[in-house]
C-alpha cells in the first residue's frame, strides 16, 4: 500500500476488541501504524489482530483490565523497554453504567464507572506521558460524549465521568502546549455500538453510522501533520 500516512508510527488503542476501538485500530493499521491493542477480552483482541493482518498491518496484543492500575504502569515500562517512545494514544475504553437517578446509583457502581472512564485514563497519561514526549509528534485522543457537557437526567455517572475526562484532557493539553504532543477529545455522536444499543434499546441501529464510518476522523487526528490541540472535535 502506498501513501500510508502513519508508516512506522506506534499507537496504543484501548477498548480495541470491538466497536469504535476496533474499527479505529484497523483504520490506523491500514495507514501503516503498528498498534498496541488493549482490551480485557483475549478472543476479541485476536479477532481484531486477524483483521489488521488481513489489511497488511501489525499489532501487539495486551489483554488488560484497565482497573488494574499497577499493570498500566508496567505497560508503560514495557513500551519504553521495547520501543523507547509512543507516537499515539487513543483512550476509547469506557462503560455506560446504569441509567438511573443519581441517588439510586450504588457506591460500588459509581466507583467502577469512574475507575474505568476517568482514573484509568489518568493512569495511562501518568504512565505514557514520558513516552509521548519522546515522539516527534505525540498524539493523544480521548473519546467523549455530548452528555459530558450537556446535562441529561439519569445519565449521572457516565456524564460526570466524561465531563471530568474532558477537563483532564484539556489540562494535559495546556501542560503539553510547548511540546510536540497534541491532545484532543472526540465526540463520535450516535454510533452503531453495543453501548448505544444498551442506552437506547428502542432505536433502530440501521439509522446510525457504523464505527467504520467514523474511524477516518480518528485517523486524521492522529496524524503527525494534525495541529489541533485542546479541542473537542465533533464527528458530525
């Protein structure tokens, strides 16, 4: 394949076993990137790897529960030992949690939601920041949602986690402004995923774009030539 815009770039994608994460990983691989695929499900990672290989790409599979924060630290050390840098991070993994009044959310559920959607991404930044700064054009992209900045009844836990994720990303963008690192968040909008089906069970999925439809926008934001920084990018 000619004109592969991410040739020899190393990009880590979380939640890469299905949905948006998998589609984005495959799109990045088609542009020449070597992917570090992170997800809990080994079978899903292997299926994603098969698709990437069929597209002429390559990947390293990392079965990992993102709430294992010590493992995230070990991941950063392993990347440093093997490659010495990281060119991109796509923080996609998230959970919806229960859609209910704030007062009905159980404390354990609240903690799990924040651990997965927020704290794990902070731990990734903490572990990977030195590696991203060693790249000539480090790119960081976190997946957000409209509910992160538009209050919506019964979406409390998920919405709070996304609002905090956006603020964390924008603070990190300010901290990296004088470096080669560029940091943004992306709102894919309604997309045909399992999480969307759980949130809107009566919705016709055929009316929604697929993860493959929106993946090219993610690719654009991971390019070394991308100059966006500290922005919330709406896919539609």
